[in-house]
C-alpha cells in the first residue's frame, strides 16, 4: 500500500470539472415512453429525473474522500432517493437504442469518454493526463508493479488501469469522481472486483485500504512511520509427484490493530498479497545471497575505495580531512550496504517495486544477526 498525493488531486479538480461540465452541456440523452420521445442535455436529464442541479453534480464529480462516504451510504437519504428515482426511470422509460437504462445512465457520467479522450476542452484532459499528472510509478495497492504512463491519448503506449475504489457498477454516479480513481496494475484492478467498499443495508462493509489515506509506511516531518511490516521465513514445499521437497519462503504481513488492520485483512484476501509476495523467490534468493556476503569488512573496503577517489578531502588540513571523512563515511556506509544488497542508491521517498518488502526483510536479517553476535559474545565470555 503506497500513499497517493491528495494535493495533486486537488490541483486537478477544476480542470476535471471544466471537462465534465462541457461534456454535460453538449451531450444529448434520449429516452422514450410508449408515446413520447424526450431529448435532454445531461444537466437537464439529471435535474428532471434525480433532482440534481449543477451544484449537486459538481459535488459528485469533485467529491472529497469524506463526501464519497456520504454518497455511498445505503442508509443515507441521498442513496435512498437515488434508488427510488432510478426505479422510476427504469420502469417508466426505455432507450431508443439497444442499450438498457442502466448502461445509458452509467454512460451519462462519462467515464468512457474520459478514457478515450473524445470530449475536448482548451486544456488537454483525459485518463492519460490524469495518470501522468499523478506521477505514481508503483501500484499503490500491492507495491509490486511499475505502472508508468508512456505517451499520450494519441500514441496510447501504456498507462496504469484506473480502479474505481467505490465500484462504478454499484455507484455509477461516482464513475467519474476524481477521488474515486486509483491508478493501479491490471492484476489488482481485476482482483478487487465489486465486492469491496460496498456499503450494505445492514451497515456491513469490506473495506480495502484507501491509498489517499492508508499506506505501509510514510514520512512525516522527516521521520519514517511504519504502519505495516512484512515477515519472511522458510517453509518446506512438498512435491507430491516424487515425494521430494524443497525450501521455499513464507511471507506474512503482520496484523495491526484498528481500522487499518481490518482493511489489511481484506486487502490480503482481495489482492492475495501474501501469496503474491511469496512468489518473488528469485528476489529473495538474491537478497539472502547478497546479505550472506555483506559484512563490515566489505563495507569498509567499498567505503575506502570511494574515499580514495573523493576530491572533497584532497588538499585540506588534517583536521578538515578527518571531519569531512566522518561525514562522507556516514553517507557512504549506507550507500555501500545498498550496493552490496542490490538496492537503489539514495531513493529517498521515491518508491520502487517491493521496496517495503525488501527493507523489512533486511531489517529482520539485521536484527537476527545482531542477536547472534550477542549470543556469540556471551559464549566467549
């Protein structure tokens, strides 16, 4: 779970509304009874059938995370009124095409046009531009896959899929709400389906983490705060074909308390996170082999090699050289460890695939190694 930047979404709300409003003013919707055909632009249609004026529709399209909860509450007045009016629409009218009323209503909110970029305003705006502006490199649901946006709506070289956090089949009026868009990898988008984040009449709901709020870890005021941890252990895998077996890995995402813990349980089920992370055997094999070769002498060797070619300490006094060397060593010890373990150098807050998983595994190995060294010292003394 990787946190998405809500500030970026806030900056996009106005352009998204301008695009949506222009489309709603221009697009004509046609329905009929047995005697009469009615043609309306979308704003007039929503006003007539659902009593939603332009301000109400704008609230739907620009709904904040908190407002999304209000619009999806099945026991709330908004949802109950929507269901009543939609029932009347379905029973009193039909379409003039092969589409049914459900499809027509879903299309009225324009997500398909947002995907294909058909309706244009002065600024370029479509699904490609949204994922490009969000600049999210890794799937926020699983943290395993790159989701780069390449090209634009004309070239269509590739972009992440857009998952609707609140399913568009259940809440079609939120199908073009910007805070309902979660750029994600195809696997997560497909696996989540429509049974999560649906508020049932009895009040029950199976939440998965919401990337605008929830995450594995985050940096607050320069300090890293961990919300969730991975734990990796060995397991014996049986091969029933010849009664043999081999060592594999068991990955556990440690349970946490509270609302996030409940969401995490559902995320494990929805995205099969633990099973998927266990499949990364090659990465774990490589990490463990590198860690076996990682040692303080190896770190010193790489650090000294870097220092010997560093211009920062050449031509300085002894005191200056010692002071600068300490500073450089503090930086390069971490860099040298990353080199040995095959991790990106100095990624800062930037994400890369399996980052949290690898960092937690290394922390687990460091802790075990430290405990073993303590035990060895006790035996010697």
